[in-house]
């Protein structure tokens, strides 16, 4: 694999209608391009920048949605169009974890428009959803795959 590298040099330039001498007018312009091996171009800083930085960014961003050991956990069970409980009281301004369990034989979908959260849960699956500090208020949610099921509400106090 090879890449093209441009070499730069000073070149005299004169503007039309200008009375300035050509010696005072300079511009950097590429004059030739040559092929060089990729190994010669890669330096330690560029490898760190393009190889290590994306890994670190991915690791840091992945931690933001994980639950911590001290987070309060609230369990919501989906079973073929039924959700229990229909009302959950949670602390306001506190990071919480919702444990979503589908014990039914059909898939379910947790969806809340005010929370801007949705998650599909396959039959027999337990999954988690982290919600960062909520302002006091009511946050309705529903099972989008079972529209006849009554909606539930998360109440932050």
C-alpha cells in the first residue's frame, strides 16, 4: 500500500497590473507528487491519534448508559399484552434502572414519548434500561406491540 505525498516549494507569482517586483511575491504551491510507502509516513503521534483515540472514545461513551451498583432498580414485567405494575413511584433527580422482563410468548416494546426511550424485548428475555435523573412529574409509557393494553406511568417525586 502506498500514498501520495506532495512536496512544497516557493514559487514566484506576479499579480496582473501590479507594479510590485516578482521577488517580493511568493506563494507556497505543490510542485511534485511522489509515492512513498505507508510505513514511512506513520509516526507515533498519528498512530496514537487514529488508532488509540477511537478506542478510548468508545470506552468512555459506553460507560454513560450502564447502571451502577447503587442505582435503585425497578422491575416491569410484560406478559402477552399485560404490564405490571401500572404505576411506579421513582425518586426525582436520581439515576434509576428499569429492569424490563418479558415472561410472555410474544415480543413486547417498552415505549415512552416523554422519556424518549423505547426498547424491544423478545419473549423470555430480561433487559435493563438506565434513565438519568428525572424532573418531578409523570412519565407515561406503554407496550407498543400491544396497543389494547392499558398504559402505565412512571411518577418521579
